[in-house]
């Protein structure tokens, strides 16, 4: 049996002025929708100390919990989660987010060549 220790952080206040997260917070505040941006850190009891954690990101928007598809979170799945939040709320993505998404798509296309 594997035992894990869970730690969670609410990142809403930490990133409230971030150019990609702020529009979601502003929209939710204006429309009286609750919003939480959570990071769960799972520590495994084995392995090399610096490589024994996994981060999983969630967004709670109103009564809906948005979860990244991949339980082991990398930049791609975090961007996917943020993009899904914009789509879920029906608001336009900021130009910065669109630029980052295009950059990741270009890297993936180059890796497949």
C-alpha cells in the first residue's frame, strides 16, 4: 500500500493580478460567481527527494470543478485548464494566453517533424 501526504494551496490571491488569471477573477466577481484556483501537491514517500511530488491544478467556478486531464501536471495541462475556464465562462481569451498557446502548438509541431 502507498501512503501519500496531500497539501493544497488556493492560488487565487497569489495570481489575482496575473494578466491571464485576472480577467477570470474580474468576470467572476462582476457576475457574483465564486472562483478558486487550487494547486494540490501530492508527496510520495519514496524516490529521490526532489522528484517525489506531483502537482495537480483545479479551478472551482461556481458549483463546477474544472480538473486538468492529466493528473501529473505540466505546463500543457495547466494551459489547457486555464483555456477551458475561459471557454466555460464564455469570455474572450487574453492575447497573452493566445500567444502562449500558439507557442506551445508550434513546439509540438516542430517536435513531430
